C-alpha cells in the first residue's frame, strides 16, 4: 500500500471518531461534512473518481444540509 493511501485511511478513522465524539449536533454536522470530504479524497486516492464525485455531492453537501434544515425546524418548533 502507498503512503498516501495509509495517510488517507488514518484521516478517515480520525474524522469518523471526531464526528462520533462531538456532543453538539451543529458541530457534528460540520464534522460530518468534513468527514464526507475526507471520504471523497479516500475514494479518489483509491482510484474510484466516480464514487468520489457521488460522495462529494451526497455526503459532503446534501446530507449535512438536510440535517441542518431538520435541526433548524426542530429548534423553531421548540420556541
């Protein structure tokens, strides 16, 4: 395995752990977005650029946006 592949795998492990250990939902969503970008980079390094593009579109943009909108709605309904 290449050193870059090992580095990206370590970053993915650290990023996933950071998302899980974060307590505030807004911070989790921001971490989730960065984690999605790390996963996209990992897919690109492992020579799967089509999967990397899908990961950027869904995992780094659409999913965090939907979660943030849901959090905003929940907070608005609580007030």
